[in-house]
């Protein structure tokens, strides 16, 4: 009859709708995104120590017909990642200062892991292993942490070079902080050990010798600030530090000892290294 659907027509309309409901009830599988060549890392955080050799794992489950692997590192304060090493599985090329200490592990033909020799403080951070095959790029991200650089509790200390205040650009400030075993804008390392004062009228070289005789080294600025902050070191005598400055820590300000009402680390600036007029602050583990 006109206006009525035949049974076969009705079935043709209902079957697609029925299969839709059926698949929704079971849960459709995720859309196929193509092959995934990189295996997910077992550990995304790699721990190492300064001076050690660190391995950042990156392994292919199966190789694409042609590909490149690019390792890069996200640098603080920069919007892009700095390349470290690029390889096509046969040949590799390093980039930048880190590239000179980096190589591919090549434990087997599918191993694209990055090996970094002589780890330094600035190597800590986020790394990316990216597979480039011209069709669908893949990547894994890992983080390198140094175990002897624990997160700071919030101590920040100022550093002033011998040439005067406000003379650093970003990279010079970053390097100056690293030379003091610190990091730019944060104090990243607590010093477990002892800072002690050696009295006398010493030159800078004599201060180094005096600390060595006691099984120690001349303290850095960060060592002295940590000893003042956490150990309550209070010493009215100026002493040489490793950067060539002369400073002394005051916990309890008093007449003729500090000159200011507040506690802190006082500075005599940077005298001539040959000037024999100060003691030495030594640091030992």
C-alpha cells in the first residue's frame, strides 16, 4: 500500500541502527592510529650523579622502512628544544656542547638510547627521543635527575662577582651559579658536611693550603650561606672563600661584629689575593 514500508525495506533501515547500538553497548575500539614503533619507557625518570655516565632509554619495537631518531633537550628559559644527536640507524651526528659527550648506545639494531658521559649539573632536565619516519612522527620524553642535587628547601643567596654588581647576562649568571654549586634563581643543593674557620693572616693561596692540611677545601659562597642558615655559624672574622671574596657569617649581631642590626653573611669584597690579612673558611664532607 502506498505510504507503507515493506518488511525488507524496514529491515534495511533498522539493521544499521541496530549495529550502531550494538557497538556502542560493547564499546568501539579506539580508531587505528597506525603503527607505533617506539616502545614506551619502563622508567620515565632516570637518576644519575655528577661525573657518572647516564643512559636515557629509547628502543624501537620494530623499525620503519626508513627513519631518523633525533634526541633533544628542553633548555630552561628557551621556547624550543636544543638538538643533541641525530641518527639514521647507521650514522650519528652530535650538536652543541652536550653532543660532544653524547653517543648512541647501540646495544642492538633497534636500540636508539642516548648515553651521556661525564654528567654535569646542567645536564639535568627533560629530554625527547623523536622518531621521524616521514609518515607519523613519534616521541618519548624522559627526565634526568641528579641524586646529589636534591630539591631545595627555599634558601636563596646573592652572588656578586669581583667586577661589581649587575654585570651578568643570563648565560653568565647561569654559569656563575653553577660554579658556586647552585642554580640560577634557586638554591638547589643542601651541603651535608662542616664549614669551619681557620684563623690567621693568610693570602688566598695560603688559605687553600691551610684547608688542604685539614683534609678540606676552601668553602664556596653557597657553603658559607648554608652553614650560616642551617648550622647557625657565627664568626666575626673575615675569611677567604673559593671565589676570592672575603666574608663572615653573623647569627647574633653585636657591637663591632657585623655593623648591621640583622643577621646575615657580611662581605669585605674581593681583596688582592696576595693580601695576607684574613683567615679561611674551609669545607669538608
